[in-house]
C-alpha cells in the first residue's frame, strides 16, 4: 500500500456534536462547528481511531455569498488529513422562478502521508423553481486541478432535481467531469514540421480521463430531529469507478447545539 493510496482513501464512522451560530435577524453571517470522533478504516484494511474538526462559515449580502469550510482529521499513527473550500457566488439572474448564479471556487487538500491537491474553477448554474415543490438545476464549469506537481484542465457538466414534500426532500443529480492533459511529442531528430524538407514530424497527443457521478439523496426533518442519507455511483474506467453512501441522524438539543 503506497503512501499516496493511504492518504487518498479514508472512511470513518463517528459520533459528534454540531454547534451552529447565527447573528440576530437581519444580519448576514452564520456558521457551524462540527467535532467528532470514532473508528476509521483505510482502504478496507487498516483500522484505527479518528478525530475530526470541521468549521464552516457563510456570509451573504445583496446578491453575493461567501462560503468557507474545512475538515481536519487526526488519525493517530496513521497521520492526519486536511481539506478546505472557499467559494464566492454572485446572483447574475433573477426572473420570476428562474435564478442564475456565477461562482468562483478554490479547494485544496493536504496529507501527512501523501502529496496535496489544489483546484480552481468557475461555475455557472441555472435554477428553476416550480409550483409543484420541485427545484430543477443545470450547470457547468471550467477549472484546473493540480496534483503531484502537474496541473490539468477540467471541464464539468451537471444537472439535477430536488422535490419537497412536507418534511421530506429527495434529490437526484448527475455530473460529468473530464480531465484533459495535452502533450507535444517530437519524433527523433527534434525538428519541427517542415513542408519543404524531410524534417521529423511532431505529433500532439491528448489524453482524456472522464467519469460520471450519479447520486440519490434524501433528508427528513421534523421539529428537532433530522435523518439524511445518500447513495452514489461513479461510472468510469477501471480504477475510477466507485460506490459511495452515507447515513446520518441529528438531534438538536437547542437552536445552537446538536448531537449527530
């Protein structure tokens, strides 16, 4: 098992607390702080204990929203992992039930036992609310990811729908991501193409790695209780395909403190 593999594949089951705070009505800043601990399993083989700390903040003004969040996981002798996300979203369109947003996003990760990653992207999303309690959305974006000292362009396209029925919301989403890496290979001789002579030829190669994520999620909330779950499938070539799932239950002890 390589170091990078250990850093990239981590799963855990935890029990913790969520602390939420918000200023008085009319203010624009809110946030949460999740803290928890439990057992971790690395690649389905190595197990141990894990502690997590996850702050998240949001500031919202007239047509502008700023989000910042992060997660730190301490795995004892197995090292630590951290990741963060900052996004600025601007409402670019509002016409009746149709909303349009533009967003700039920066994400990063760092690992004690492996190299980190960086991602920058610009996204556009259109949302349509209907009178039947459904929200439809489509979007896409362009970005660049950096890992192992290489930067690769990325293109995404996505769509989804969420329905709301009393205390229950159910969502389905599909997203497609393609990472493109271009290279220029010069044949022996090292000369550029020349139609007037017998110089070596230059061949451009374009390698595209893509995958599609399909996800189903549901959330039920009533009074101080919340239940949530999701099931996802990543479709792609061998080594990329994967299945993911999550389940959570929340009991709000008061408006600012919850047991998760």
